[in-house]
C-alpha cells in the first residue's frame, strides 16, 4: 500500500481500532502497539484493501492481534509458573548429573582425555588451543572428545 493511503486509513479508523483494542486488552500501551503492528504490516505487506472492506478488515485485524497477544501472554505466564515450580528439582537433578559425569570421566578416561575434556567444557578452550597445549593435532582433540562424549552418552542412555 502507498503511504498516503495508510495515513488516510490511520486518521479515519484509529479511534475505532483503539477502542476495540482497549476493550479487549485493558491496556493503553498494548492497544497502541497492536494498532502500530497492523499499520506496519500494511506498510510493508502487499495487502490491498477494497474500500468497502477497509473498516471490517482493520477491526478484525485488531481483534485477532489482541487475542494473539493475550494467548502469548497466557502461555508465557504458564511457562514461568512451570519453571518456578520445577526449578529446585531441576537444579538438584543437574547437580547429580554433573557429579555422575565427573565420576565417569575420572574412572574411564586417560589423564590426557580428562585434561582435554576439562579444557573444552570447563574452561571453554577451542580445539586449536587444546591441540597447542597438548602438543597434538586438532583431529586428535576431536577424537578424544568424541570418545568422552560417547562414553557419557552411553552411560546416560542405557
């Protein structure tokens, strides 16, 4: 759509669109954001509005955008509640798994593999840095890490 058409639509229908959005959302800022999103979509999209359908299209768009935002907020709220409820048990589970990994690495990997594993996953060193420190090739670093990760994967996926 052309900018002039969008400006005309904005001036003509903004008040109605704003009332609909406020009625649904009960939030002035969110309502303004919804309307802005709709007009931005018209500006950047290829939507062609027929003069007889302008008002119904815009008001329906407002309703749909408001409902979409409400659903999004509801899902976000539920996810936060779930995360808050699971947080202590997740932390305990993670600590237990890390302890298992430490024991597994200590029992089944050579000292060089342990150093490589620690450098990569605890210190965050790159393959190149590890290869230089150990005096081996990057491929050898990859093979050692691959062996360690396979061992860990097999242990946890029994």
